[in-house]
């Protein structure tokens, strides 16, 4: 094996340093505060994301692939403190031991040889994507059915729970689950086979076996990164990227390449009633999507708002070499609304007025409860610049307000509501950014209504670009 050097900051310029390996585990370090933090803002900001793409004998090839790291910023009366820890997944542990990736990842081919693959599927558990609460615990996941529990204060890895088992097979899982009011974890897994079964499940607090609420039989499962929660319903969509079950079981290709773009099959949106498991489905034109902005009920209709793509180009745009070279994006995101009418079996996307966004956010108290009239998200530039602005979009009028640092990448704007506030936008956004001239990551604290920057938090190191954040107000 030839040694693969860790790219040094000098070899990758400016904001693209956010795509480099090299972040350290830091125990407890001060965060530099510029400006005035709201006095009510107290708690722990948790960030998650890939942080290591190179090992001595091999490398990972996609932004999504890097071995995950958790970062915690504890915001309290005496200031802000930072800590970071690698997620000690099986994928990281075994790959470090081997000195090279042992598992295939999203955009990295499966390195296992044919005989190893014959013995059983080789599935990554690298939990670098989404953090969720389950009862009083925190877990972290990728798109496979493994839950990695961690301590949100120490960031120590606690326990790994595999959800797929003999009686209830599950090979894929949406990364974005929801915590229901009783602390249950709601999510969707997919059993691959000659025919596929999408399983909407609930994991009660403390439980280790999921209870399946509904099974949706489909000929060929679609790529699924998230689901949406509407009042009383889980909304599940099938993208036109269709899973090749045999390739997942025996093949050597990357996770992403086990899906084929099959627009002829179209796409579907399913609504599952959480109390009865009753299923309604609508056919929609072929699309690719990661996230929902929100879902809400309007009489007997359900409405789903989400960023979508017309092809799979976004997967290619986010390969690590392209991002380190800061190449323009070729994919285009649209922000659309599907009205899922009662008694109909088809729906068409309608463009939502205002700026197109990715990594969408709404007030967390609205999710699954009521319609939010304001959302936020990260936006791309007019010439394919990768996520370089933060938008607030009025979902009625389309009015867009934008916060933009000069020459910076701006990631998911996590909305933190002001305690006691009631408006959809009464709170702040916490936005990780890195500009060409920054020494370390700058987290913007943004008034979520005016989009004015109130303060900046400068972390002790560059936090590699991740996807999603969480806020735990109980841990100030
Ligand atoms: Fe996501």
C-alpha cells in the first residue's frame, strides 16, 4: 500500500480548508466571542460531520464519507467552551487498525474482497450525519440502521445498536428521524430484496427493538435521506434513484453507486398515519431530494415543502476532490411544494417563491404540529458557488432576507427559539462558516427575523464542514 498523505492546509486554499482532514480531539478550550450574545442563549450546540478522509494506506473519496467527529460548544453565563471527539464507530475503529478504509462509504467503493462480501454485507456505521434524541439519550446516525449513542457533554461514544435483525431485516435507514413527544424515535428503514419493503418504525424510550407502524411494498426502493413529519403522519418519499439490491448485498461499488437514476419509474410520496398505519400514496414526477423543509395539514390535504433536484448530479458535485478544489456546482436545487390532495393519486411540484435553499430549517415546535410561515436555509451562488449565503424565506410572500459573509462557506443555519417566544422566527440562527481569510471556524449568531449578525463565535480549530447541528438547552 502506498502512503496517502494528509493534505495540509497550505495545499488547499481559503474556505476549502473546511474539507480537510486534520481536526483534533480537544478537551476543553475557550471560544472567542465577538459582539453580543443574547442573554437568553444558553445550552450546548452540537455539531457533527466528517473530519478524516485520509488513512496511511487509503483514502475516502466523497465529502459524505469522512469519519465522523462530534463538536460541542457549551454556551453559558461564563462564556463559551469547545470540545471535540471522533465518533468511535466500527468503521473508524477497524479502518484505523487496518490503516485503510475497511468499509465502503457513500462515495468510496467497498474494499472487501469477493469472499468477504459473500459472507455478509459490509455496511458502514459511520455516524457523521444526524444527531437525535431518543428518550433522554442522544444518538447519531448515517444512512444505515445503526444507532450510535453518545454523551453530549463528554462526547464519548457510548453504545452501538443495530436495528436490522433476523425477524425484521433492515438494510438502509433514513438519516433524519424524529423524536416524538413521548421520547420515541421515529424513522424509516428499508429491507432490500427482489421486492423491497419500506418500514416506518418507532423505537420507544429505552427500547432496543423497533415497532413497525407500516410496511410499504415497492418494486425497487428509492434513495432516502430523510422523512417528514406532518400532524399525525410520517411522509416518506421515493426518489428516482433506485436501489440495486444485489449490488448492495454482493457488490464492490460505493453506496451511492448502488443506486441507479431511473426516471422512468417516477417518484412517489407516501403518507403513513402514525396511529393506525394507514397508507396513502401519490405519484410525482421523478426527483431527487435529501431533506424536507416541513409538512403540514390543510383540511384533508397534506402539504410537503422541500428542496429537490432533477437528477443525481449533486452526488458528483460533492466528491471531496471537487470540493477541495472549490469547483462550481453543476446541480441546481429547487424549493418546491407538493399539495397531496385527498382522493387524488398524483401531485405536481410547485415552485415556492423566494430563494432556493438546502439544509432547510423551521421552528422546531412547529414540526409535526402546525405550519411554519418562515424557513431558513443555506443557498448556493448564482454561478454555482457552494453554499455561500444564508437565507430567510417568507413561505407566503417569498420575501427573502439574506446574511452573507464575504468569500465564505455557510452551512446549515440551526434555529434556536427564544424561551418564551411564540413567533415562527423569534430566536437566533447558529451558522457555521469559514471564509477564505478566517483562521478558524466562525459561527454566526444571527437574528432570525432581521438576519443581522449579533455575534460571532470563533472556535479553537477549523471545524470540518458537516451537515447538521442540534441544540440542547438543558446543558448550559
Ligand atoms: Fe441531512
